[in-house]
C-alpha cells in the first residue's frame, strides 16, 4: 500500500468546468418543455406536458443546485491541492532537499 496521494489537477479542474457547463445546459432544459407544450396543439396533451414540465422543473432545480455545489467544490479542491503542492515544493527547496 502506498502512503502517497496523487491527484490529476488538470483533470480535477476540467471536471469542475464540465460540471459548470452541464449546469448551464440543465438551466436551458426547461425552455424545451415549454416550447413542446406550445407546439403540441392538442389541449389535453399540452396539459400533460405542462404537468411533466412543472414536476421536472422542481427536480431540475435540485439537480442544478447540487451540480453547482459540486462544480464549486471540485474547482476549490483543485486550487487547494495546487496551493498545498506549491507550498510543500517551496519548503523542500528551502530545506535543500
């Protein structure tokens, strides 16, 4: 078993960015359901699509909140790992190791 921790900081930063992109796409997803309801033309079907869209809106907002939090935490983790790595490298250089 290894006593070291290896983190791919570029990948971690990229994951945070991708979560942000996914969150923005999720925000736009609500407009699609509204457009579909308007385009259907059949009142009962439009009503059912509207019901689905309202239920999905609540869940989408929950998902969006979670994705936003995860994106922020992922980016912050990458920044913190990078800062700690830089500080440890500087300490090693100062000690002559």
